[in-house]
C-alpha cells in the first residue's frame, strides 16, 4: 500500500480528488477513487480537499510509540514550520510538549537545511542550471513526469535526510530519529532505498498533535522549551526563497539567475518550458505547496498564510541577524544522492480510439465536447485518454449521464399511458405529461403556474402534502368521463407533490357489464330453481296419492289371504 490510500466506504464518487490532483494519479474504478502508487507524487492535496475524508495517510504514530515504549533513545528532527501551529500561543511551547512525550533529544531540521543550502551553493559552479531537490513532491514530479530533466536536479539529499545523518553521527548510529513536519511526501521519501537508515519514522504535525491529545498533555500549560541543537539561520527554509536566503544568494524579485516557484501547477508549467528558458538561469527552487512548507498538508492551523509567514520570520529574525560560520560535514558523501527515472510507460492512444470513447458519451464532433471539468479532467479528450488507460470510467461524464437520465425520464413520462401531474407545495401545477393533457383536457402551457383546483379536486394532493405519505384509491371524474386508480405522494427533497393517474375507465365498464351479467344470470337461475321446485312438488303430490291408494289395496289383499287359510 502506498503513502495515501482510499477508504472505500467513505468515497462518494464526487471526482474532487481527480479534479485537484495535478498529475491525475487517481484511478476511478467501480465508482471509487484509488490513488495509483506509481503515478502519485505524494503532494497530499487529495487528502486535504476530500470532503468525505476518504483519503488516509500512512500512519506513523504506532511505530513511534513503539520506539518510545522500548526504552531506546529517540531524537526528534523538528521542521521549522512548527511555528505556524495555531495551537500554541508561544511556538517554543511545542518543544516542551514534545519532550513530555518521552523523546530524548529535540532538535531542529533547519540544522540539516544549513548543510544542504551550502551544498547547493557548491554545485552552482557547474555549467548547467540547478533545480533544488529539497521538496520530495517536486523530486517525484521530475522523476515520474519529467525524467529528461533529472540531469539538472541537484544530487543532494533533503534537509530531513541530512539532519537524520547528522544526528546519528552525533548521538550514535543506534539512536532512532523521528522527523516531524508538515509534509506527507516525507513519508515516502524516508523509505527510499538510498535513504534507509537516515530517518526511522516520519510524523506529520497533525499526527503529533493527536499523540499529545491521546497522552492528555496540556499544550497551553507548557513552558517555552529550548532545542538541543544550536541556532541556525536556515529557519527561513519553509518559505519560498528560503534555500537561496540560507545560502546567502539573492532572492530579489528582479534577480534573473535565481528563481523560486511554489505551487505544483506553476512548477508543471515551468518544467514544460524549461529547455527554452534554462540558459538564463543558475538555480531554480521548487516548492510543491503554494506558500511553501508553511502550507503543507500535514499542518492544520487556523492562521492564514500571511500570519504563518510573519510568525516564522519573527522566530528566525535573531538567527538571521547573526553571522554564521557553517560547519561542513566530515564527509560530503553524506549529502549526496541519486535520482532515477520512474516514468510510467504506455503507448499513446490513436485518434481513432479516442474518438470511439468520445462517441460513447455522445460526443461526435468538437462542439459536443463541453470540456466542463466535472469529471475531474481538463477536457473531454483528456478524460477519453484516461478511460483508454484504465484510469477513468465512461460514466464519469456527468453532463452526458444527466442528459441520458433526463432523456430516459422524458421518454418514460412522454410515452406512459398514465397521466402525471407535478405540483408545488402551494398546489400550483409545475408540469403535466401528454397523457394528462389528453385525459384531463388541458394544455401544459395553459395550466402551468395555475392552481390544480382548476383541473380537479386537489384533496388527495392536500392529504399527501399534509401526511407526507402515499395516498391511493379509485376516483371517478365524471366531467372528463374517466375513472382512475391514482397514487399521490410528496417528494420532500424537491418539495413537490406528484400524482400518477392510471385510467381504469374500460376496466370499470367491464366490471359493470360483468355485474349486470351476473345479476341477470342469478335471476334466471332463481326462476329455473323455482320452476323445478313447483314441478317437484306436483310430482311429489301425485306420487303421494298413488302410494296411499296402493297401500289400502295391498292391505285389503293381505287380510283376504289370511282369512282364506284361517290363520288370522
């Protein structure tokens, strides 16, 4: 898993992370956004802009707790941008709060920045212009998307890595070093094979504050602390131009040879034109976050960018007034590193393939391409390419899906034989479909905006609005010669009442005919039964008389026989 991952249960298919990712390293699949590790530059913007907090950053708290609980000596390398935290009235209160967590040493990353600045100054003697290598997101950007510019990237480690090596040299190789700063990209940087062993864990300021809260450490009650390292003028490193200022180079806006670019969009535009402009430049300082590290994604503060900058400059003022003699490292190799090409290789799609994808979203000619950016991509063509690369889905085109849904809805409403009325909460007609026009003898343009009472009794609509429940039933409209089975319901989100009327006039007529036939049949059946009963009674009467006569004759015969033989 990469430094940034997606919590799928929280992702709401809004494409905001795609829209704000400067390199489009977000893959949308099955309606969920996923960070593609080999494309991600770890700038962390998707984490800060996600409205559902669906982006999760690799957590370093458990690792650091393990170090502290093990009894090992643990040193903190604290990024100078800590002064921008609004949770402390006096910035140096954080030093005491960090010590309260159990860290053995608390030092400033700015010490490593001093070495790095001087090393950049040393490599400026070369003929080629130098691109600074302190910002991990900028380095990742060049490695993945502008690998042809790697020869201009200073082969120098970042202040974090340099300081980690300084601390292990000072306190012993067995000491654990934890970097705490505003940058999510540092979590990826310290794990690079060439940097392993320099830093043992990385925390963002946000994670640090969470640990302080979990340990119930009172922030406001802390005294201003003191670092275990010497003061340094590199405290200005987090602001644009900080490296050049530390190296005592001109940062004047009119300086032609040394420029600072902050903001990824600006960096990308500059790098695209680099070959054209490189001859007039000596050093280019790149900072991915607009406003510098003071605006890093791992630094949550109520202070605006100007207040953060003012705090930092005030904090750095004393060291900037001093004349510093910077100690050089015992071995410059400690500051050396190599960067590699990591370009994602893929065959560019053909125009025919792109047109085929565009056609699937109803874009058959250039004027069909809205380029609205709702999908997160800057143009329909760019999104089509992303679909071909497996980074996007066809259905991400919101205008197309909306038009498709509206088309289907209109088709259904237009073709259904059921009458449909849509009215507002004042029972004024908003819309009627063609079936309603035919059955209730009204034209949409004549009734829209008018009271529903002009067409029929609105009682079911009033009940649905009052009870917020479904109202159903069979209702006859003699004036229109129809009988309907109707369902009326309230749509709270839209504050409208919708009535659907199924014409059951023919069914009602058939029921009436059937009832008439049944009645006639029953009458006829009753007449037959009555007639049968009369016949039966007559037959029974005749049979009864005959039977009685027979009985008398037989009785006489028996008596006669008995008298003849003398037995009776």
